[in-house]
C-alpha cells in the first residue's frame, strides 16, 4: 500500500506536468454551465487534486505528527486546498494512532490583476503562529518570500509550506515549498479556488481559461 519512505534528501517535487500536456477535453467531465465557453481544457481533474492532496497530508503527518500546528491558509486562492488538506489530515488522524492538533488561521495575499503579476502586495491578519502554510500557487517565489519574511517576524518554532501548484517560470527564484502537489508549465490556470479577476473560483477542476473567457472577465 505505502509509497516510498521519504527522507530529508528525498525532495518530492510533486507530479510533474510536461510543457506539451494538452489537458482533457471539457466534455469528458462536468463543469458549471456558465463557464462552458470560457475554458479551453481541464488541466488537472478535481479527483486527481484530491488524491494528490491525500498523499501530501500523509507526508505532513509523517513529518509533523507530534507538533501542535497552526495551518495558515493563504487566501483567497488557497482556501480550497487548505480546507481539503486539513480534512485529509483529520481523516488520517482518525484512522491512525497519531494526533495533530491544528488551529487554522488566514492570511490574505493579492498580487494579480487580469493574468499579470503586480508589484503591489497586500498582507492582512496573522498572529500567534507556529506554522504550516498552505498556498495554491507558487510561481516566481517572490510572494512566498514576502510571506515567509512576514511569518518569521512572529518567531514560530517551525515553518513548513505546502503549495498545490508550482509553476516553471523563467523568472523564478528557485524557491520550492516543502510539500508540492504539482509542478506545472507557465500557464494561467483557474478553478479549485484559483481565480481570474475573482471568477472561476466556483469550478472544481483546475482548467485553462479560453481567450473568450479572458475577454469576458477582463477588467
Ligand atoms: N491562476 C490564478 N491565479 C494565479 C495564477 C494562475 O495561474 N498564478 C498566480 N496567481
Ligand atoms: Mg487571484
């Protein structure tokens, strides 16, 4: 049943999605009617996200099983990933002798307008931390560095970061979260709480937006 045992040098870079991955045709899955013309393909189906999250939860349990932790959910895009990750950890606890007391806190980051990164970063609200941070996307790593600087100011005992998606971007800082769901090409994706100008958070799968979708929801 079990996968490989993990150790410090055995960094798990996540499931690597190659540059030429076309995604799945939309009509092989269901998605909300109101987005039917706005998406190009299903890039990562919801079930695959859940299966991978379950494994990340197990890795986290193996590493942190004896600590009290604060899960710091990075809003808004990370809310679904964090909620599912916490749920998976709870299920694992229920089915094992381990226990992992968790508090959940929230921090809000916003650095995107349309599909472009902006320099303007807002951080709101985070206190009393000892932290597992859950973020949906890590691309250049700059936002993550700002977040870590911010969190470190609270002198937590330990900081671990779980990122659902890491993008292969040319301008990347090389920063890698401790737990990575998927490594993906440098494409703009939506769904599973990831937005394009606040739309598409209500989509279960991670999808690629169509040109029409970009035009329709452009600010
Ligand atoms: N989609 C949504 N939000 C994002 C992305 C993305 O691909 N990259 C950084 N923020
Ligand atoms: Mg966003």
